[in-house]
């Protein structure tokens, strides 16, 4: 399994999320959240209708910055687990992607990036 570098840790604002397109599809397909040196990553796909989450680039968090939000119908997701905590997809969740800090604080995923577990849309 090869590692793909998304960016350097300092390119992820602490406490925020950023979208990536590691497969060069032309649109963001995953997001990475940073809390200090802790990273979480999920596919950029709402379990409600399978659409991208953000209404503009990197706008993944609610105003309080403590939940991932889907712009379409306002579903909220836990930033650690991706579980839906409010909205039309309760009982479902975002699909986690394995992410880690590699050498020299590079933010890396496995190539090809594969979800930790697949959920049905
Ligand atoms: S598409 Fe995300 S809440 Fe409906």
C-alpha cells in the first residue's frame, strides 16, 4: 500500500476542515479535520442523498465549529466518528477515511484511498 500525501500539517488550519480531491476527479471527494496533531477524515458525501457536504470550499463545520454540517438539509455529524447527531440521516454517518501524519508532518492517506468502512447511500 502506498501513501499519498495530501498536504503538510501546517496547511490544515487547526480546528478547521479542508477538502481534498486525491483522485483528481475535479471535485472535492474527502475532507480532513485537524485538532492540534489529531486528524480525522471522511468522504465528502452526505449519507442522506449522497451529495457533497459543503456549500462552498472548505465550509464543512457549523458556526460553533464542533460539528460537520451538510449544507443541503442541515444534518450535523460528530467530528470524531462521523455519526449523524441531528437531521434526516440519524442512525447513519459519514464514511471515515484512514488518515495519518507521515514523515515531516505530511498528512497522508493510503493510495488508492479507500474508506475504512463503506456505508450505503
Ligand atoms: S443531503 Fe445532507 S442532509 Fe440532506
